[in-house]
C-alpha cells in the first residue's frame, strides 16, 4: 500500500520514545488543512501511535488498536497482531486505507491492512510519503549525534518537510 500524504517518524533511544508527524492534510493536489494532529498517546500514556492515510480510516483504526491494547493489557506486539488479523478479515476494516506506526519504550512496529506487522531492526519506524526521507535523517542523527529521541524526530521531520511536498512544518510530537 502506498500512502501519498504525510510523514510520521518514531524513534526509541535511551529508554525513551518519541513519535511525530507533520500537520498537512492533502486531497489530490490541494492542501486542505495545515495543522492536523496525526500522533497520539494510547493505553495510559504508555504507547505512541501515528497514522498515514485517510483520516477517518486512521481514527477508526486508533480506536480498534486501543481496544486491542486494553484487551491484551498493553502488550504492544500482541495487540498489533490481533488488530492486523481483524483488519484483514473484517469486511468493513478491509477497505480502510491507512498505515499505523506504534511504539512503546521497547518496541516499534509498522501495521498495515495487508497483514504486515513489521518491527524495524533499528527501532525507527517511518511511514507516509516523507517517511523514507525522515528515516534516512533519523539513522544518520542517531549514528553521529547524541541527540534525544524527541530531537531526532524533530530534525527528521524538518528534513522530510524540506523534500516532500505532502509534508509541512506544523509538527506534532509526543514522547514517553
């Protein structure tokens, strides 16, 4: 699934995690909104999540994912796998067009409706049209600086927003 709008990047470092996104909502070739919030804290502020894709679809998935987190007592990996199963098999959910990036202080995951639950090797998760730009920036910053997870997310979003036309500089960042 190729999502052509937004940048979401999450980083785990030194016992902390941060996730951030830009605020731009694009429909076709038009910018419809500049300050949308695409990241949030879930499950008693112990899990961070961000989305790329259709907003209504993503909000439906946030709710379902939070229900799974409750059901599995905050077990991030189990909740992600169970959400993915439901997403693939449910007639309504199967049509949703979004990607989720979720993380806690130990694990980062990418969740898709095609059945993917991917745990990146480097604890950096990035999605959206600017995701690869932010990912590259985050890898370099983590390797060559002593920046915090939150600062790496901020600078990675800055890099992506300078390159990706679907990414603006109105950032939302959450940290735990």
